[in-house]
C-alpha cells in the first residue's frame, strides 16, 4: 500500500481542507518517539511528537490532528497533570474536553495482553498496533486510519449533495412508479 495515495484529508470539523494529515504521537521513550516521527514523516505525514500526557493534552487543545498514536504507559516526573500517565486516561480526558473524538486513535504499545486489546476496542481505538523495530505495522495502521477518515469525509459530502434522499438512481425509469 503506497503512502502517497493515503495522504489526503479533504475536510475537517471546521470545513478546512488539509493536504497533509497531521499525526499526534504520544510516546515517552525518546528513541521510539524520534523513530516513529521519522517513519511517519518519511511517509509524508505531518507529525507532532510529544513525550507526555500533559504535552498531548496541551497540543490537542491547540491543533487539529487526524490520527493519535498513543503509547499506554506514559511516565514522566515533570507531568503537570499529576499522575495522568496512562493512555486510556488521555482518551477519557480528550473525550471530555473536546466533546467527543473526531480523529482516529491508534494504540501503539508493547503491552499485547488480551485485556488491553479488548479495552482499546471498548475505547473506540481504530487499531491496536504492537511496537516493532521496523514500524511497518504502525505505518500501515496510520495509512488505514487516514483512508477511513477520507472515506467518512467522502460519504458525508455525498450525503449532503443528495437533498432529502429522494433522488432517483441513474438509469431509473421515472414513469415506472405510477
């Protein structure tokens, strides 16, 4: 799957048009954070990478992003959000503060426990992506998340173009319903 074909978001909640999808990466491990950012930037994404839950929450209030790549175990002594070090708590906070989730969530973690995967699904994560050295699986997940957003935008635009849904399909005989 070529990442070049996946990098278009034709709209957002504010009606703006974006050529390059924005990915917010929340990863406390510096080497992993840099590697993930490089991989996604190399595929053509705009990446904002932050080391803590607190930084993620600040960025989320100031930036429209399309995909959240979230580590679940976020440690940091200087986190101003006193103890908010767990990825699912970040999702709860975003949902509460932003009035919902308008982006795709990818859980990127080394915790592959069955209960963690089930919890990620319950939280509405688009994908659960185990950490790997090559990060091809993460790139695939991000590409698919962007594709799903594009499909949703396209479907929304199509629905808005059909007033009342009473339009006939092309080729339907107008006199046959009499």
